[in-house]
């Protein structure tokens, strides 16, 4: 964000964010939906429908009409809200978020849009094990990271949160299996895939995954390819096919640490 943009942000927030209740999204695929004030004031791009515009398009293309969608790493719920807009009329969205503050915001987002029965929140971390795991919340950026994730840095407080694999969630707890999964797990995405081996074999959901760093990217791609999926990298133009785990490594650098891939059953 430029210095001018940062200076303008308080003024724009005052002009466009409601002081008395939810703020209406003004443009984009979620136009007319509502954001709680806490989310709108901190994320003006969501208010104006410009937040991760290309990724929003890709998720909508792949999730449209599905019966059940999972949002793994839901942040404040913008993509969860998008999925609720995309699923079938009687479809369901399950958002997974280990940070209690962010999970509360997703629940508030669902409530102010009248989606309590359609969009539900699971306050758990999704990874490759069940039980309790160490988690590093980040109170300033609204993002947290699993302590054992590749990009984890023990620079702040560490807490303990419940964890679940997607295989356990579906096949042991009896929850509905997804047709579509969005994964944004702050470099733990390969662990999410590892914990969903049976689900990927049996249900074959479509996936849009944000990968964080070359090692997490390599391990995620390797895990997905092992299940017979086709992968392509999201670009602003023609999608680029990904056929080997280290293919995208040269794209990462000091100023580029995340990419998005789409995984479709082969």
C-alpha cells in the first residue's frame, strides 16, 4: 500500500463504513451482501469488491452450484461468504478457523447476512493430525500460523488449539463431504492435503489452494499429484499447467511468497 493510500484509509473508512451496523459491499460478486464493521473498517477492498479479485473469480468458477464447500483457513470469512453465494440453494459452507477472534468475526459475518444455517464455523485447525496443536496467533495482522508449519517463526505467543484432519472430520465425525475446498493455511497446506487422503480418493473435490513459499508449494503439489489430480497455476491470462512438484520454485522470491493453484480431479 502506498503512503498516500495509507493516509487516505481513515478518511475512506469514515466515508464508506457504517458506524451503526453492517456495511454493504458496493461492487463485485458479493455486491449487496454485508460486512460487520470490524471487517469493513480494516478491509476496504472487501467493501469495494476488489479484494483478491482474480482469486474470487477462480473460486466462483469452480465452486458454483456445489452442494458442500469447505473454507480451510477462513480468515475473517470473505471467501466463506463468497462460497455461500456460490453453492446450491440448499448447499452448505463449513469454515475452519483456529483463531478465536477471526472465527467470531466469521460467525458475525454469517449472522449479519442471515446465513446461520448455511454457513457454519468450526473453531479448529485443519492439518495432518487430530488432537491439540500449537498455534501462533498474530494479533496485528489477523492471521495465525501452526507452530509446526514450514514458515512458522517463534516470535510471539504460542497457544494450543484443537486440530482435525479432513478425513477424520468426514469419515469419523460423519460430517458432509465437500465438492469444493478452498485452502489458505499459512504454509500448512501440504498438511491439510496429507490429512485428506481418503477424501481426495473417494470424493474427489475440486480445490483452490494458496501456497506459501517454495517448500510448502513443492510438498502440496506432490501430495495433490499423487492423488491423480490435474493442477494449474492461477494467472491473469491462460492458466499454466503444473506437472512436477518443484516447477513453481523459481517464481518465489523476496517480494513473492504466495501463489494460487487449482486442483481438479483427473
